[in-house]
C-alpha cells in the first residue's frame, strides 16, 4: 500500500510554496544564475542510509525465510540486503576522505559485511550456480576493491569463474553490463575502465523509451544500466542516444514514476542526472525536493509497500515494517545523494524554467488529470508551488496526462491532451510525439 500524500501543512514546513529553494540554492551572479547543492544536507541523507543499513542487516539475520510474511510486505532476504548494503558502501566510500563521522560509519559497515559476503551460504551459491557466480559474489567484489580482501574466498571464485558453466545461459545486454562491471570492480579497474560499447549500444539505454506504455520494470532496467555503466557516477560514459534524447527519456520516466507514487523508482530515475552528467531540469529539481520533504517527514524514504497502518508504536528508530518495506528506497536516496555530491554542480538554465508562459495551461492539464479519483503526492506538492514553479512543470503534467489517457485507451482524452500541448508550446518530448503517433494509428485503424 502506498504512503498517503503529504498534508498541506507538511509541505509548507518544507517551503515548497516558493519553489525549489531548500537544497538547490542560487549562486552569485558570476555563476550565471546556476544552482549549487547543499552538501551537508546530502551527506546527512547518506548517513541516514548507513544507520538504516546497520539495523537492516541485523534484522535480516533474524528473519526466518520459512515464516509467513505479514500482509503487504516481504521478508528481508539476507543475501539481497548484503548485496545492496555493499552497493551503498561503494557509492559513498569516497566520503571517507571528507567526513570523519561518515568514515567511521562506512568502515563499520564494511566490517559488518565482510563475514556475510563470504559466508557458507554464499560459497554454496557459487558452487551451485556458477553462471551467476559474480552476482552472488557482488558484495565480495565491492569489499575487495574497498580494501577488505579474502584470498581464500577469492580463490574459490576464481576457480568457479574459470569453468565453462560460468558462461552458460542467456542474458540481456543490461545483465551482461552488470556482470562486466562487477568483474571490473573485483579487479579494481572499474573507475578507470569503461563499459563495453557494444553492450551499451544493445542495452535499453540505446533505445527510445515508450513513455505511454513503459512498465516499472522497463524504467528500472534503464536506471540499472546507467548505474553499472557509470560505476555509480564514478566514470564518464558516452551516451548512446545523445544528451537531448537522454533528458527526454529521463523526464518521461520521472513523470511515470511520480504518477505511480513509487518513490523508490523516482529516486532511481533521478540518479540519471548526476550519474550521466545531465543538466538539472525544473522537473528533476522538483522531484528531488519532493523526495527530500517526504524523507524528512518520515525519517526514512517510504517504499511502495510501506503503510502507516502496519506500523507499531514504540519501535524506534525504525520498526520491522519500515525496514522490510523502505530500506531499499532509503538506500537508493543515498545512492542519488552521493552521486550528487560527487558530480560537478550542473546549472539549471534560466530558459528552462520559463519555456511555458501561460498559467492557464495548468488548469487545463489538471482538469484532464482529475478524471480519475486519484491524487498522488506529487500533484499535492505542485499545487503548493508558486505559479512560476507550477508553470515550469507543465511538461511533466502533460506527460502524466498522456500516459493516463493511453493506459485507459481514452482517445478523446488523448486528443484533448495533444491540443493543449499544441496550444501552449508543449508539442515536444517523447510522450507528446508518441501520443500523436498513437492517435494516427487509431485513426488509420478506424478507417479500415
């Protein structure tokens, strides 16, 4: 069950009325009106994830896989938690050099992970499933690169990877990219290396996004390719489709994930900006502000399965329900924040915020969106923005409206969305173009 929308008072406490001002603050005039990031706040969010990792690992060790999961949530799987905690370690390891408190927390996480990453069950998985050996050993690879090695375990991994069975099976290009990346991490060559260009060009990153029909899995596939290709934002990668197309796809993916009220996916889509070195757009800034506000309200970033109804009072700082449903989302927020710290500040151009000039467009698009009895939290947040901030998000709103019309096969509504786009200078972007082609196909079908 998704978390309920933020109340108006909660949003106001986070100053969303005036636009994106909390974490993206204006620089001096000599910086050409660019934006910079509040690094202390970003480090605080990484620290929060490290604190949650400590508790989640402890909780996962106590879980019994044979026990039934409570309704609406899944039990913590130890190997999954260990692997994802290792990725958290990798994304923020560079902060050891700039923050003594974070350094201590990061070193503690590494110490917690070491025995779990090379446990008997992991060794058994290597022997049982050699084709997935490097994936099973992902935490070991990260720890080895971090400086916490284990020669005995690595000798077993080397033996398994050298077998014919390790190359068995069929994989998608994105899965092969992940495998290649993990092998580079294990060898200490990921930061200085680069992904296989052929694999990258065969991956989802080289294909246009179907903004009207893409599933959550399609969007996760895109974000994971960027995560592995860029080594979590630690190396540059040539864009298979160019920057403009990547921004179009990322903004469309952002609209879809926001409208699904899936904050985990929103955070993953957002990491495309710092990891791929994209210029921050009004939509991306707004989405980050929303995530930050929700995280500050809850003390963690709620996952798709989180429900206030399942919370138990008196369990601090986090209940078992919070850990089961929201540890991953809180980790992903830390991946995003760490990438933002590492990346150079990339300016939000003044022209980007003023592409749409008529405030009436918001009323028209909102009317199209209100045909369902559903108001996810991002629409609540937009209503609390200043008019100039709302207008800058018109393309995001129109993409969501087009997506809803296509999902319900409502061609009349789809046409209305397209007319609004034409009338107000929004006739660009992948969702609009795909909406036009969908209407063309439907018209041709009707004439047959």
